[in-house]
C-alpha cells in the first residue's frame, strides 16, 4: 500500500491516522497539488503501481486522476472541492466539506481521535492556542530548513503522535528549529509590509502581497494583522508564478480562485499565472465579479 499525503501539518495528521489504522505496513510520499502528477508518474515509472494507492489532502486534477487509475485501486480522501472530472474505473473520490483532511480520513476509516480539533484549527487558520501555532510553525520550519530531508522528520512526528508522545514533547524536542524560523520571520516583517498593496473593492478590504520569499500565507497574514491591525476580507499572496487566496472574515475565496483558473476550498484556494504585470488587475476584476454575484444571490 502507498500513501501520498500533503507536506503540511494536516498531511502529517493524515499520516498519523494511517499509522493508527494500518501500523507502518505502507510506504509514504509527500507532495502537493502542483507536484502530484510528477510524483504519481515517478511511482508508475518505478513499477510501484501494483500497489493500492491512497492520496490525502491534495486537490486532484484530470491528469492525476488518470495516473491514479494505473494503480491497483486508488482512493482520494480530501476536503478540497473539485470540478466535474472524468473519474476512471478503479478510482474512488471521498470528499467532505470538513475543515481538515485529517477529519475526512477519520470519517473514511470510522476513527475517533482527540487531535482532529487541532487539525481543524490549524488547517482552517483558526489558531486557538500557542500549542497549535508552535506545531504549525515547527512543521513549516522543518520543510523550510530541510527541503530534501523533511519527509524523515514528518514521518517521525506522525509516528511519535501514534506512539502517544504529547505534542508539547514533540515540539520541545525540535525547539531549536522553531526558534530559528521565528527569528527568520522577524527579519522579514518589514519586507512583507512594504510588499503589500491595500485596496477597497466593493466595500471589502483586500490585501495583495507580492513575495520573493516562500513564506507561508498564514505567517504573512499574522504579520499583516499584527502590524496593520484588523481582519482582512481577502488576502492574495503572489509567489512568482502562483498565488494563494485567504480570508480572516470567513469569506468564500473559492470563486475568486476559479475565476483565475485555480481551485481549493472555501477559505483557502490558489491559482497559477504567467503574466506578472497583468495579474493584479485580473485579481481585482475577479474579486469584484465574485462580490457582485454574491450580492445578486442575496438580493
């Protein structure tokens, strides 16, 4: 059996639940929505498609669905909304509108777990404790500072969770990585503020941030809120050739992402783009279009 899961804390919680359900009798790989096609192609090339495949917390696309059909049964377990794709024979799609993919996995396998609320909070960017923030940033720090070896760290964290080690101890064991990452973020605060454009579109507060550094959206949002204050209806962060859309006021960002040719889920979505010079105006057009459509539905 093979599990391909997302390279964030929600993906790690999914992996932990698989350890809880199956022990360690499977192989695990980490990926994301932009690299899932490459990962599946590599597994097929290596002759590993005779295995049963599970994919968690990664939005599907038509190509990845066809690739997954090459395995000995494929199961997509996720909370990202998808378009109407052609689902090949032998491929199962299990999608629920939960706050985390970990809760989808628990539902799929009929598991109960005390960590699901933490997974929900972190993946919906509704951090309610220092513990949740530390765990989220620790996982980010590990991948940031260890781009080639982070899978080993992530597997170990999931195994420690499964063995009953408290999250506090997991964080304490790796506190140096977390400390270094927090110091790095502190140095980038002024850059983030200076890279932010603020707009008022149809009565909504919109921040567009153009980044040269791969700092996660949730860290950027916390810095913006700390330095500029208040909630933000729409935050669009541009990273070279891709963008992420978030909200701190529970606005639906999925429609904006789809307008830009992307996808995701209600409170977190993304898209890709080619022309940096035109993208800001296109984003503004899509936001205003979505707002007008929402107002028509309400009216």
